[in-house]
C-alpha cells in the first residue's frame, strides 16, 4: 500500500498526537512522521514510545516539506503556532488541528493561511477508539460542505 502522505508533522506531542501517530503508523498513512514539542524531554519520550520517526528541535524545521501538519497544542496557542509556521509550509500542504473548538481556531489561524477556513469547514474527520490503548481504530473522512 502506498502512503497517503510522504511526511506528516505532529506539533504538540501529548496523548492525542500519540494516538494519531500510532494510528497513522498502523494504517501506513505516512512514510515519515516528525514530531515537535517545545521541550527536549517530551521529544525524547516521543521517540522512545515510537509514535514518531524523528523529532525536530525547531517548529520551523518540523514543518519543512511536510504534506500534513497536525496542530495538537492548546487552542490558545494556535495563533502563535500558525504565525511561526505559516511562511514555512510547502505549497499544497494540509494543516488541521485537534482542538476542542473550531470557530476560535479558524479565527486565530485564518490570517496566516487563507484557505484554512474552507478546509476546516468542508471536511469531517473522525478517529474512533484509542490505538495508544492497543484498541482497534477506524478513521473516517467525509466532505460535508460549508455549514
């Protein structure tokens, strides 16, 4: 099976990102998964656990040449993250988040990516179960249109 993405970047390496990393590896969705966290300790633990293939010391290096970027940081930090990485994204890259609210995230990141509003509003992603707990998982994607 060919991977859907050559490079995926997980920004923020907590429980949700670790579940996503494990799920992506199990499903073969990415050739390479790169992680970024502000702290070296978290980056090292992420490598030891194995849900990322490598880690980057800077957020800019983490997103370089990435096809998919997942923001897994507190909602209040989204704007600053978007500001840092906006000019570093490769053309055609997809960016999404795992925040608990969408409207405020869209409002925060939209000034840095003119197309994010459409992406967030037009696609519904659903990951069921937690691969970090060795359970089976399913990933669903459905275009739902603007609402």
